[in-house]
């Protein structure tokens, strides 16, 4: 792990993969973003993963977005 993988928890159930990616793209280049869904109900499980292009961009995303609000809920951003 080069240090660019982030775990994002505390997500609103309204946040989808596109919204998650757009939020992190404001900070740096996003390689991949995905919200985890329950396979049976297809509802968001309230967390996801974001892979930034570089470890530096991942650090910037943690600094900028950890404990900030997205769609009414405070999210936590940390390295995997």
C-alpha cells in the first residue's frame, strides 16, 4: 500500500460513488472511489473507499475532509 488508500466512514445514505468522488476531486486527483452497498437491500452501508493518485494527495484529503460534513453527516477520513 503506497499510502494513498483512504477509508471514509460516517457517510450519509444519500451519498453515492459519484458524490464521494466529486468531494475528494476538489482536493486532488482521485484514482478510484466507491461507496459500499448492502448486496441485498442495495442501501449504502455508510462507508466507502477512495484511492488518491499520490500519498501526498491522500494526506491533503485527510487534512481537508476529516470530520467535515457531507450531506448532513460528519465523515471520518483515514488511511487504510
